C-alpha cells in the first residue's frame, strides 16, 4: 500500500446485523469483515462438502459449475472490444529482459495457455511486453504490460460500483455465500476484430489473446457489465457483484438455499465457472475483500 496508514471507519448498524469496515486506504482498496449478530463459527468447507447437508446436496447438484472449463467461453454480445483513439498507430514495445528462471516460467505458462486455447500465435503489428508478478503463494502471475496500448484506447465510462453502495444492500441479511469466478476475465472472449490488438512478445515468439486478458484499461468495465446483465434479475435483491466476487445474501437459511440455487443455475446457463477453493458457502460470518 506504499506505506499508507489505513483509515478505519464504522459502517452504520443495519437491522439484523452489523457491518464493519476494517480499513480503507486513500487509494480506494478496502478489506471488509461482515459479521452478523448473533454470530456462529465460520463453517469451513472442503471441496464440495458442507456441514449443512442441504448445502452439500446443492453443491453436488451443481458440480459442473466448479469444474475447469475445457473450451473457450461462448461468444456473447459483451465480448471485449478495444476502441482506439483516432489516428493511433499500433503499439510496438520491445520485450523486457528476463533472468533464466523467469524464462522457464514464461515458457511453461505460454505452453499451458496455448494448450487451453486462451492464446494463439500472432502476426499482428501490435506488440506489448510481458511481466511476471509474484503471488502470495510464491507462484508467478503472467501479466502483459498494456500501458502503451491503454494510452491510445478510448476509455469506457461504465459506472463501477463502490463497496459502500454494495454493503448498503445487506441490511437484515443473516446468511452469506461468497462466490469466486475461476480466472474471471478469461471467461469472456475478445471480440474477433480486436484480438490482434492484445498481441504480446516474449523470447519464444509472438502471441495474442482469444479471451479478455488482465491489464486492459476497460476490462473491469466489460466484466462488471457482463455480470450485471447476467445476474440482473437478482441484483440488490439477494446478489451483489464486485467484478469476479459475487456475494449472495439472505435473511434465512431456507431463503439462502433458494437464492444459491437460482444463482448457480444462472451462472451455469451463462457458462461461467466458479473456483470452489475460493468460495465460502452459507456462512453467518465471512470476510469480503476488494
């Protein structure tokens, strides 16, 4: 956080529960603890099992929702476009230099993405460079540095939600489930006409994305708009969405079962998939991270 001192604020008390913000930095990143009183210990889940039998049955019913997709996402009207400013020329950024161990990691991840169909060889006049960013677990995140491309892109003005606005909807809720989409951005396609603009270069060669990559300036807007449209019938009734984090909330366990069923059914019909290891189901206490 660049040495920023978090500012602690208390959210208002809502009927049936208390919402407490842990901290908020000046940059807008926030980490929340949602606690409903009276609270019970967090119900830990392993794979698709749950201490509440009805929840376990529901998870097993929707088991395909938690499997890695084996094909590209379907074409949708929200496929990602990259609109360029008038008279813009293709960006062409020289590849960065990498130590040997990073070259090995790049080769490994390129091979995996080619095998899964997320990328393909390219002869595009566009070219951005690649970065590897260390994750908390010590593994590497493959990132393309799209700053040059973003500088000539027309910025989307789609309104993005704020945490305060979202949490205002939770008054009276007693049960929560946090759903995390599996590599959410990669579950949206690039529009065919704009695939070549995502091209990047490494020591291995020149490639381009067939799905929406991380790092594009308008990707968050496209993702939020897609989720809002998909879950539109349930938004602010029992679902809130912040990018790839979906929160299902309900006043009772019976309602929560119904709400989860509807949400799972909608996600599966839309061919969006969840990562079970990052989901929490039917909790009375959980943490929500922006």
